[in-house]
C-alpha cells in the first residue's frame, strides 16, 4: 500500500500560516511595506497546492482574523461593523488567489504570472469607486518605500500593487521550475528588468530630482477637542446640548487664533487648521468669518480654517474648509465630499491663485479617492491643504494613504491631523515635516513647501494602467477557458 508523506502537507499549511501572519502587517495598525510583497508569495503557494478550490477555504477565516487584528480600533466603528470590514479587507487578495489557482495550469507560464496581480488590482480598483475608497488597497501600504512609491506618478498606485503581485507570482514560478530554470528564464528576466527600471526611476525621482522653486512657509494648527462633537451630530445636534457648551466652543476658537498668531510670528504665510477644529454653532458663521478675515488682514496670511458648522436638529455634517485671503475676503469654501455623514457638498474641488502658487483644499477622507483628487492635477494645483481627523490606531497609515495623491498629481500636500499623524510632503512624497498628535504637546507644525508642482503622466492619463490591467484580467480568463474548450473539442474529435 502506497502512503503519502505528511511533510508536503505540513509545508503547504506552513505557507498559509506565514502568508496570514504577513497579512497582519499589510496596512492599518502595523503597516510594514515588505509584508505586502511576502503575503501573496506564501499564499499563492498554498492555494496552488490545493487540488480542490474548497480546500483553500481555511485561508478565508485566517485572513479575516488577520484583518481584525490590524483593523480593530482603527476607525470609530460600531462593534458589529468591525467583523464585516475584516471580511472585506482581504477581498482583493482572495479574488486574485482563487483566480490564480484556477487558471495558472491552463495558461502559458508567462501569462500565468499575470493572473494574480491583474485580478487583485481589478478588484482593488473597483472598490476605489465605493465609499471605501483606497483605504483597503494593498498598493497604498508602500509609501515607506520611496523608490517604489514614485511609480504612482506614472501609473497611479495601481502599478505598485501590480508589481508586488507579479513579484509573488514570478517567485512561485521560479520555485516550481527550479529543476529546469532555463524554461522560465525569459519570464524571470522580464520581471527583473521591469523591477530594475522601476527602482532606477524611483530612486532618481526620490533622491536626485529636487524642487527648484522657492518655498513658502506653511503652518498646521491643531487644538485638541475636549469631546467628540460628531457625537452631537449622531444625536441630531440637540439645541440644548449646543447651548450648554457655548463657552467651550468660544474657547476653542480663541485657542486656534492664538496658535495661528504664533505660526504667523514664525513666518508662516499659509496656515491650515485640522478637520472641524473650529466648531461653530448655528448662526455663528458671520461672526466667525469676520474674525477670520480680520486675523488674515492683520497677519497678511492665507488661512485655511477647518470648520464644523452645526445645524440644529439635523444629522448634517457641514464639514468644510474656509479659505480666507490676506485681504480678509473668503477666497473659497469647500465642503467635504467623501463623507459617511450626510453632506451638501457640490463635489467641486476649489483652488485660489496666490503669490505662493495655486493652492487647493480637500478634507481628510477625500484624499482616499484618486479619481476625485486627480482633478487637482488637471487644475495645475501646486499645494493642497488637507484638514483631517483620524484616530490613534490608524496613524500614520491613513495619512500615508492620502499622501500618495501628492506623488500621483505632482503637487505638495500639507495634511494637518487631529488625533493622528500630521505630515507635509513635496510633490515626490518627500516628508518635509511630521508631527504625532499623541506625543506632541504644542501641536503646531511648520514646513517650507515648494511653491510650484510638476506635471505627471498619471495626472495626464489618469487610471489608464488600472483599466489595462482589468482588461488583462478578463483576457486571461477568456484565454484560459477558450484553450480548455479547444482541448476538449480536439479530444472528442480524436475519439
């Protein structure tokens, strides 16, 4: 009687354990850039070792558990929602893994290596148009690798995820063909050439090409909120609650203008507050605008005030940026568009031309949507100010997700974050200043920011790479099953 050695099975399950363990470090609380390259490498091996598709199902709960570990407490979610997000988080991984398992034996070797990266990218890209944006995409975990991150200026973040997935698939091909490596040498060489080109381009852009334009001093100001004012909105913004905290809201404004005066004294010509930092009671906006205009005139600065204007007996979150010019006028008002709260935003991004370049503003979660923020690139924007509000367990990851827009669009970004990690970067994603809300007492961040951006290929062609990769995924399915049908037809004909 022939017995099957348990060693291959043990080794196969080891790949599952290693892949799931690496997935804990893909994004969110414990983001490690290299983990996004290793997780699919191990998981592809496990999935390919399964003779039946359902034998790979243990990966689903393990990846969900890994997601729960990395996501729990990261967002202000109801307890019942965290498990749902934990299941959704690995959706693109799983789609690519199951597709790779089903198709890799039916395709030429070179084509088989493209299944996982193209399918997982197609799913991530589709999700980016949902209210989740790119917060779950594996591509945005790579901000910590500057040479790789620069690829976003050409392909958007999508090329980064594709490259990491292709690397995992090629590594598995090389492993499977180790006894006769010559057969796959061309495929490996093509991958190595692409990787080398990406690293050479990225290294040059990240470390050799520097902004040549003059800089402007930009300050970010945050004053800690004594309570969560969005709880009031969740409760419908009761009049009595707001009225009983009038003095508290006035004190918040006093502190914001006080710290902004310190920023102006330090030479700041542009000042941005964190998201909703000034909480304005209904009817209080005219007085606030008068004060903000007088402040801007007195100090000769542009003030991007993050304001949460309350609306009585309503769940509406009038969460906006009011850009006040040095002459005291309101240059523009932008209302947060990508919000899980009801919003009356018109969805139009706005800019103002200044002596320091064309300056625009977005709010926090807006930056998670490449197709939306890409409009700044088409508008020739030089600096984007981003008032934001995060949480302790999602820092600095969520800030880094949004900073990819700087690399994609060729503009500098100053993201000032309440309860998170504030950062300022130039158009190549080089960090000019950073500040951790939880380790800094005086939350005043100052950065000298280039006054001119650059034009990028992604800003010109948009998501062309993502569309091509999605089309490739579909073509690979057609090729695999058309080949299978042709083989069956030929077999029947021979009979």
